C-alpha cells in the first residue's frame, strides 16, 4: 500500500514544476520579442521546456489518479 502523503507531495511538486516551466517559457518569449536572427531563435529551448512541462503534467495526473484510488481503498 502506498503512502497517500507521498503521492500528494509528488502531485504538488509536479504541478509546481509545470507552473514554473510555463512561467519560464513566457518570460523567455517576452525577453526574445523583437530579436531577429540567431539571437531571437528560441524554438529549441521552448520545445524542450514544453516537453518537460508535458512530462511533469503527466506525472501529476498519474499521482492524482493513484492518490484517489488509494483513498478509495482506505475507506471501508
């Protein structure tokens, strides 16, 4: 049986990582606005950050589902 506190911590940590990555992407896009050429090409960085955001979101969703299942099992 899994500890629901651990699943809660994983869920909130993954949500925090998602929020921080989205804030970083938006900041990077705002700072790169108006730049041209190689200085303004942020597609590579944004692509990696979006991938990490999706992975963190998936981890948060899985932790949420497992947490709800564990809570359902704990109640007789």
